[in-house]
C-alpha cells in the first residue's frame, strides 16, 4: 500500500487542506487589520476584545493545522527504517 493510500482524504496533505489553512490566515488578517493600520489614512475602527479573542482562536487552529501538516510531511520524508531517517543529530 502506498503512502497516498494509507492516508485518508481528511488526513492527506492536499490543496483543499492548504486552502482551508489559507482561509483561516486571511480571516485573521481581515479581523485584525483595523488594529495594525498604522500610518494609513483610514477611519478609526474599534475592535472589540471578543473579535480579538476569536481571531486568536482561529490563529491557534491555524498553528495546529501547520504543525499537523509538518508532521505529516516529516513522516512521508523520514519513515522509520529508511536510511534517510537515520541521520545524525547536530
């Protein structure tokens, strides 16, 4: 069985998963943009603590997604038993 068949659709690294991650990051950017628009001529926008908390929740979710993707990539690149997995620590 190949690695691509070992991973289910929801566990595989694919464009839909990466697009979902990008959507989360864009949502965070849009939610927090009124805060960091320093030096731009823009109307004053008040962002509530609740909006910031929600953006932080999405950011934590995105970080978890990135961590999972990295672990999957590492698992594909360095499977136990492969010669490449036996590299020496620095």
